[in-house]
C-alpha cells in the first residue's frame, strides 16, 4: 500500500475510533489500544502478507511523534503548580524513578529466570527503563471530570512530564551498556558522568534559550498562524538542536514547552491566539497518539503476545509492585515538608501510573539486531495494554472507593465557556466601536477576560 494511502487510512481510522469512543463514553486511549490489537488479529488471521506501507521507524518516532507528545504536555503544565509541589514531583520523577528502575529491573531479572527466559540483568534494566515513564493522560482527564483533588492531578502530571526526560536519558545509558549505541563504544564511570552532565545541563540550556527566544518573538506579533508556526519551531527546534549536540532532546523540548506555555502564551499571545495554539497542539497530540497505537498494532503479533502472556502478566505485576514501593516510600517523606495529602492519595497515584506512548516509542527504537528485541516489544506493549485496560478503566471506581471523587468542586473549563468569553470580548469591542462604551472601560474589561481565559488554559 502506498504511504499516502496508508496515511489517509490511518486518519480515517483515528476519526472513527474517536467518534465511537465518545459515543460509548470509553477512554480514547483504551479504544486506540483495542483497535490496534484488532487490526493485528485481522491481519494475522486473514491477511498475513498485508503491509500497510507505513512503519514506526526510530526516525519517525523520535523526530516526529516524541517532540509533539512532550511539547503539548509541557505547554499546558502551569509552572506555578510545579513550584508549589516541586519536592514531591522531583522526588517521584528523579530519585523515585531511578530506584523504581533498579527495583523493577532486579525483580524482572529474577522473574524472567524463573520463567526460563535467558535475560541478562542489564537487559532487564532496559525493559524496566522503557516502562518507567508514566503516561497518565487519560487518567488526568478522568480525575478532573470526577473532581479529584487538584494537588493529586498536579503530582501525576508533573511527575509524568519530568520522568519522561529522565527515563529517556537512563534508556540511552543502558543502550550503551548493552553495546546497542553505535556512537558510544563502551560504558565507564567517567562516560556516565559526562553523558548525564551534558545530557541534562545542555538540554536545559538549549531548551531555555529556544523557549525564551520564541516567547520574546511571540510578544512582538499578534497573528495566530505565525505564533502557531513559532511554537512548532520551539518544539522541533529545541528537540532536534539538542539531539544534534548529543544533549537530551526530550528535556530540551520539555523546557521550551513550559517556557512558551507559561510565559510566551501568558504575556505574548491574545486570548484568540492562545485558543488557536492550544487547539493546534491538541490536534497534533491526538494524531501522534493515534498513529503510535495504531501502528504498534501492526508491528506486534497477537500470537506472540499470547505466547508471552505469562511474562507480560509478570511484568505488569512487577510494575505495580515497584511503583507501590516508590510511591509508598516517597510520599510520607514529602508530606513532612509540603503538608499532608488526602488519605488514599498514594494508592490512587500508584494505580494511576499508566504506561503508553513513550514506552512504546522507546521499545520500538531499540536496534533490530538486538536478539531480545521482539520479546522486549511484546512485554512492553502487553504491559502497557494491561495498565490501560485494567487500571485506566477502573480508576473512577477506585477514586470513589477511596473517597477522592468530588473533593475538588471546581469544574474543568469547557470549550463552550471559552467561546462565551471570546464572544463577550467581541461584543465589548463592538460596543467601543459604536461609541456605547469608552476605550478605557473596554480595555479594562477585555484585560480581565484575557486573564480569565489564561487561567482556563493554565488550569
């Protein structure tokens, strides 16, 4: 099948899945996963030689999809929430993630051995690193719908943003340890220190410069098309520039996204422009998630998933256990400094640690010459499938049982409310033009509406 036809087919399929998910009130991520598996079953049973013509290559994953997913999430994350909960977020996303990778890797090494699978310890660590980054997008939207505590939303979203970058850096180090990185021949203490130092410092520097520059430029123009282009430049420019100089493209993209979302958007964009930029990035993230999960369905063999059902189940249980240990050991320490959290928060954060797009991107980016690549892809996809289908669909019931549903009474802003405010702005400007209101009065009222819309975007 030609690539152009494959692209159109995937767009149509993503649209149909989205409409069905909305109609049946099913989380979109769950619908995507089910669709991907269904495609694999149909192909394997009836069209074994069918090739859609579009495949998830490392270049497509890292150069196209990953910057979109990282930037869109970072653009929406309010830096005030990060600063207000930085100890808990940082503890979960950095030392917590590193401890979680080691614990999960050690457990996986033992479990794989008991199952008769010859998986070296470093390879088990690599699988744990692939699955270490949480992806709670579906759960975050559910938490807001049911009125869960805002602080819990902030912790889960902030942790997900930061641990994406850390997970990719650790993944890169382990690739070198396994001899799968052609640019770095061997692993040593000095290499790790230099690698981590430049990966982190260089990424923050590049992401800060790109995000700051783009934020400044957006304050000099007021055209939604230009400013959409500038944010696109910030996302891909920061990612590719950092990758070119061997720094972390994920972290650079994250920093650029937070700067443009919190400062460039707040001080350099009008309300209408912000709405256009937000809609644009929501659409790109929708496409990226759709394409990743649908194409993964074509890459993975359902027969192999069934053959590896026991290792997949073991990996999922290990993920839950290691996350429970990390969350259970981290939150009590953080509560001493940042105040107590509602009872049951730890259980909710543990169960809400879904894995998704980032994990699959990392698994599919492993070089094909690695003998354990197929097993790694199968267990990673299978574990992601279980987190989404089991944890994602039962999160609402868990929150109700823990008494965390309905504790935050502030409803999430809707597109209708934003549209009403924009219509009111237009009416005020028209009243000024007709001479019914003074310019000073209109500017004051429009300014208040701008702040309200900004609050909605950041909330």
